[in-house]
C-alpha cells in the first residue's frame, strides 16, 4: 500500500472510478461525472502548491483518492475521497484523510471543510473519527435524486 501524489496519468482514473462507484452504489447519474471532471481539471489547471490530489495504490493498482483545494489562505476543502470496494475495511480511507489533514497542517491552513451526503455513511464515520464536525445540512437535487448534503468542518 502506498499513498502518492497524482500525475496527469491519473486524471482518467479519478474521474471514471468516481462515476463508476457512485453510479453502481448510489445510482448517481452522468452529471456527477461532469462535476468530478470539472473538479479534477480545475486542480490540474490551477497547479497551486497549496492544493494536491493523492492516489491510494494497493498491490500496484490505483484503489482510491483524496484531494485538498484551497478556499483562501486560512481554509481548504477536502474532496474526491474514494476507496475502491475491494480494499475497503482495511483502514485506507482513514489514511487518506490523515494524509490530507497533515498536508493542510504543513501548508498552514487553519480550517478544512468538506461537503458530503447523508447516505455516505462509511465516509461520514471516517470524517467524524478525524475530528470533523457536522455544521450544516440542506436538501438538494443532485445526480437526478434528492440528497441531504452536509457541510463538515475541522479546525486545525
């Protein structure tokens, strides 16, 4: 197992794995793929030292991801968090989140926010375990379904 910085060769993996998993497990539609693609391409185009994407590799195979995006000098947003089904339950999700938090501490961010959905129970458990607190909920129509969107926050 290793967690490494992404390369441009990982862009298709990040976009396609998010769409395939969320479509299969939660019936998200193609608008979700478009959202992920826009997010990844924005990170690549900005090429900001205060932003990064990490790839989880297990047995030499890309098996997950996470990213940090800069909101402003004090705040960052965690996103693109994914662990492939075949490697879940081994603590890799927690390691990805810790990698992102440690990066934010090194950069000097004081706060990390993230948006998730109430149905993503495993991810929510990992966020809570790492000190994130639920700050806001709202009902939204996303990916052609009604979702309870949640904003979580961690002060570091």
